C-alpha cells in the first residue's frame, strides 16, 4: 500500500471517528489555514452590533489575527478581527451581525490564530434588529470551555 493511500485511509478514519448519534462531537479543530468567511449582506434586511471578547477556558484570546464569526443556520452572517480598546489596551471585537428575523438564533465560531484552532463557541444569541449587545467598556464574553 502506498504512503498516499495510507494517509488517505487515516484521514478518512479520523474524519469519521465518533459520527454516531451517541457520541459527542469534538468542536475544536486544528486547521492549517486562516478561515475565509464571507457575508452577502444584501440578503439581509437588518443588522445588530455585538461587542465582545473571546475566551477559551477562561484565557482571553488576544492575538491581533484572532477572529470571530457569527452564523445563522450555519450561514456566516458576520465576522471580524479585533481592535484595541485604547482605554484598557485589551482587544475587543466589534462584530456586525446581519439577519432578517427575531426568530433567528446566532451562533459563533472563534479562530485562535496563535494556535491555529477553530472553536464552536458555547454562546448563542437571539437576533435583535438594530440591537447593540454589550459595550466596549463591558464586552460580551464569547467563550469555549472544554467539558
């Protein structure tokens, strides 16, 4: 068996390990690329602002290349990199989230640039047209905690 066939088989095994309904998915992904999220904001009537920081197991993700993305029904509806809060020196994310309905549930993905990891965040939000969630002085903590 060639080395390429072995790698292909191992890749498939790793991809599908734990796919039964009884198993819990691991939602931390080590990736070899920077996510290339995009949003077609012309599809949406409304937007809301989410001012947040990112935390993984209580550690603040503070790399200038970290990212957060918002999703509704697995479709990217907003993403951003951090800006520095001049008052605190802390990175904060000013995330515009697009949507159409207050029935929409917003989920988040966090990209840890320093460690090339992608997380499904534990948080969810109800979409609120023209809403502003938190503030620069009191940002929402978008978190991922290992269980």
